[in-house]
C-alpha cells in the first residue's frame, strides 16, 4: 500500500501544472493520419495482453483519447527502444510513446510534449532477495549484477546513483528490451533491475510473489511523448493533455491501470 500511495502522490504532483485548455479550444486536425510508434514492453503503460494478444495499456488509452479529441487517425507501429528516438528524429514516425523520460540531451534530437505522468524509480528484485535492501547495500554487495537497457534512465541511474560512475562497469549487464532485463532477473542472471514505479508495479503484480520492489525512490522523472523537431503536432497534443488533466480523464486512467488492472487476470 505504501508503494501504491507513492505512485498516486507522484501523479497528484502533475495536477499542479497549469490547466488552460478546454475541449472547445482544441484544434480539429481533419482526420489526418498520425503514425505512433511504441515498444509494447512497458506494462502498464503499453504491453501485449497475455490473454488476447492485443496491445493495450495506459498510453494506448491516452493516445486514443487524444486522437479522438483532436480528430486524427492513429496508426500504431513498433520498434525497439534503442532505435526509437533516432527513428522519430528522422521522421519515420510522427509520435513516439514508451514512458520516455524528458531529458535535455534528448531534446537535441526530438521535441517533447508536456509531461503526462511523473514517476519515481525503484529497485526491482526477486521476491526472496535478502542480500541487500537498497542502493547503498547493493553497491556494497560486490557480486551483485544490474540488468539495464543502454541509454535509458535506469542505466544512468545505476551507473551514477548506485554504482561508481563508470559506464563500462562489468556489474551492469546490457539487454535490448526492458522485458529481457526482467526475464534475466527472474532467471537469476542479474540481481536487480531499476525501473520507474509504473512498470515495476505491473511486473510485481503479475509475478505471484516472484518479484518485489525495495528501497526508497532513486529519482523522479517526467514522461512525455516525442515528435520530430518542429512538429506541428506538439501544440495540439499539449492542449489535449491539458484538457485530459483538467476534466479528470488522466485520473481515471491512473485508477484503471495502476489500481484496478491486474496483469494476467
């Protein structure tokens, strides 16, 4: 329950942002086609439903509602995380969504929307882990291995906040997808995965006790959608995000995906 309250508190912080847009002020994009790319590996933001085999999640619901209010047609495509930012920068896709942290260095390649979610990072470990309990004790556990995707916030947090600042540290094992890091954790190939609470909660809930979150939050991050530099979609999407905050739609999605939804049920 403590973790759940922490997640909701972080969502509430976004309510402090200015809320100026209303549905009447949103532009009509005339049914234009917009290609949105995602990874489908980040529950409950976006993932493949194990029962139906269909992609679902918080970001899908939010993007579909944005498309409805702005009157555009969404075409969803998939790519890996390591290719996504460059592909959007190159104009292969109109929008990217996969819980992307808003960072200054990424702004050199892509434009970001306003934040639609704030999250905090935690340590995801096996359910029976007792050798360490937080970042400090993990750093002191010299045999401990971290699983991470290169170039992601969890990777840099592991390097600079938990370990010694060496990006080549052999204690960090690299994987192509976030899901692969979690599978390696379950298999015992690594001992911890750093994740924001949104994804971590989804994996814990689906694990039947095989996984748990430990320690205090290691950092706070804001998520945004990404666009090619200079995209004329940024302002309309920002207006829609503001409207969704103002009328309680984002609160309803938070409840649906972070409180009510149970992975695999």
